[in-house]
C-alpha cells in the first residue's frame, strides 16, 4: 500500500493588546500580510505567486515554499499546506515546520510579544471554526460511494478518542439545524474541537455544511489514476504522536477499504455520534449502530485495528509503528483514565493540565480563564505556549527532533513530487534571471516555456527538474547562463 | 528526511517510493528522541513550572480571540 499524505492548517491569530478588540479582524489581516511578505520577499523562504490561481487567490496572495509546501492567506486565515509526504515522520516534521516558520517570522518582525499564532480550530466567542484538512492519495479505483465509504465514516466518527485536540466548552451553533435531544447540556470540556460543527455525513463543499467525509473530487494529479481523499473533520494537533497516529491509522483504514477488508458496520446516526462521543468525558463512549445494537467506540476502533493488523503487519516500518501505537492507545483508553494517554493524546494532555490548574487555583471550569488556558495550549510561541514545554521535558512524546523540523523548513520530503517541486523552487530562487514562473501542485512552468507536469505524486521528478533547468540554461546560451 | 526517527528506529523501506530517491540528507547534531536531554537550568518540577506558566496566561485573552470562519 502506498502512503502519500498532506495536511493543511489554518492558523488563528491572538492579539494581546486589549485596545484592538474592535478592529482585530483588520489588524489580523494586516499582520498576515506582514508575515507573508517577510517570509517571501525578505527571507526568501519561497516564491510568491505571480499569477491568479483562483478567483480568491490573486497574484501575491501566497506562494510555494522551499520545502514544496505552500503558505497563503485564505478566508481570513494564514494557511500552511505541508508538502506531499511519503512517510509519517516526514509529515510530522513538515507540519511542525509550518509552526516554526510562522513563529520565527513574528519574532523577526519584533511582534512575538504582541501576537501569537494559535494552532487550533475554534474561538470561544463567536461562531467561527477553521480547519485542519487531511489529504490522502488513493487509486482512482477506490470505492468512492456511500457503501464503500461507510467503514470510513464509522472509523472517522470514533477516531477522535485519540486524535481529538480537546476544548473548553461547546458550541451550539448548529442546534438550529440539529438540536440536541432535550436541552443543550452544559459542557465544561470535550474531546474534539470540530465535533460541534459537523452537520452532515457526506458533502462536497466545506463551509456551513461540514461533513464527516468531504466528497470534492479534485485530485491535483492525474485524474485517471488518482483520487485525493480530503477530510476536514479532524482537529489541529499539537501532539506529534497524535498527528502521526491520526494520519497513519486513517491511511490503513483507506487501505482496508481498497482491499475490501474493512469491518462492515454502519452507525445509526454518524453526526450525532461525532458530537455525542466528543461530549462524553466518562470515556464510556457508547455508540448506536444502524441495527439498533450498541457498541463502545474503543471496540469499534479495536475491530479496525485487528483488520489492519492482519492486512498490513510487516509491510513497512511506518505501518508497524502505526499498528503498535494504535494497539497501545486503545488498550490504555479502555481503562477510562485520561492520565494514561496524556503523553500521546492532545485532549487528555490538555485536560490533565487544566484540571490541575482548576484544582490548585480554585478556578471553575466556567471561568473565562479556562478558555484562555485552552488557547494557550495551542499557542505556537514556545515562550508562552503550554504545549511545547511538555514536549521539551519528555512529558509528552515526540516523533521528530527540533533539528529535523528546522531542516524541513528548507528541504522537501524525499521520494514524492514535493522533492522535485522543492528543487525547482530552489533553482528559480537561485537564478535571478528567471522573471516569470508558475508553480502548481502538479507542475512547473518557467518563463512561459514548456510545462513540466508532475501528475504522479509518488514520483520525485528530481531528474526531470534537473533536465528542465539544464535545457533552459542551454537555450539561453552560455553568456546569459554565466552572467 | 534524515534526523527524524521513531524512537531510534529508521524506516528501511517504503512501498511505492522510488528507492533511488531515499538518499539520506546530511545529518545534523542535537535534538531528537535519541539525543541527550537538554540541560534544564530550572530545578523546579515540570508540574510546578507548568502551573507558574498557566498563572501568567492573561485570563481575558480568550475574549479578544475572535476569528473568521475558515476552510
């Protein structure tokens, strides 16, 4: 089974100055532009777009980065799209490189005391939510229909028990559409950030009708060979371990569906399941199936794990790591004690921290301070954020080293087309004679010349990129090339 | 990518990835699960330091954090 995955993260921005409250949106957009311009125009971290990519992406709105990923302003957020990664470690390093890139930009601009990028998915004051989108490449033959996707719905609805990032409180923004049975209960803390905002099982668009499985068909590769599974259900993870397990288990389940070996079961109400599980801190997590029977979410995950164990054990070190981690986390979750998984799971880590604070300081869960601490957990500034010290101390497990994350700012992942894209970007940045270029996920064009298509995301295109630029140099002649 | 390892285990093979492209990048020193833990100059236990850090969080900052709906 091939693995190819990418993550897109929309960041929030916390402005600490209480005086800008009324104009914070305008101030945020101004700050986004300053950060973007600093990274592309001053630091040379990538190539700013020269062309109109889409109606809402004019020239200069963003660009591709040296590592093959992308940074841009989208829907009022700075969005970082990690490049296509062929291993879990690469994905985790590339994802965290985005945090580092933005945090260091604020520091270099002298703004880190004033503002922080927040890697979360909600604010506590408005109806807003914003995404962490997962992308998985699967063959075109993948059974992308309701019957084929039923197992994926079951898996994703219950995956939050180890992938959720946790949040203080709840949002009943969707109760107009989907009222909770009885009155909306008071929720001090829940395990997922996004659960309250999911209203549909399948849908193709992404705003105001968020679904468990997004059905948009935009492969950004050869459409006859590939499909891109685009998921917007998940939370932004601070935990490297949770991120690795989230994408690793999801890819294995997609592989089971491809092979026709996924457990067959359907939920009575997938959307209600997503929200109900998230609100259940007892960790009982009882789920109703479409045949009227009930089952625990841990047991559902256990069935998927066992099927994946049979199908994929020994296929690669990545696969074996996922299987071991999956088994371990389910064993610990079954004991119904969040402290047992706090070293690997964001929602449990945050809960342990906040419960300790509440107890020590006598601050109730309804105090706005708890919401502020919730945000601080996702603060990407290592000086002020609550998560990074836990990782630094070894309290929370990590998968990749700080040096690997720093390297991921500069070098693309190996063995996917992001490697070729990264190489092309470096060659353009190193050659001031190149005045015009178009970089896309699926190809590169320089000075209105030939287009180098990269339609197979599993190929590096390294040699093709070398040949492309060698040809360009020859066409220009030795005089121009050497000047 | 070099420098990244699952608990000191380096993946050896990757199904579907071009073998010739698994060229290791230069190794860098420092960090990582297999590296010595950084020296901690603060002798207070991590729990105490986390409580101190949490106390410094502005209790009102969530009221100022207002974002646009994204996607």
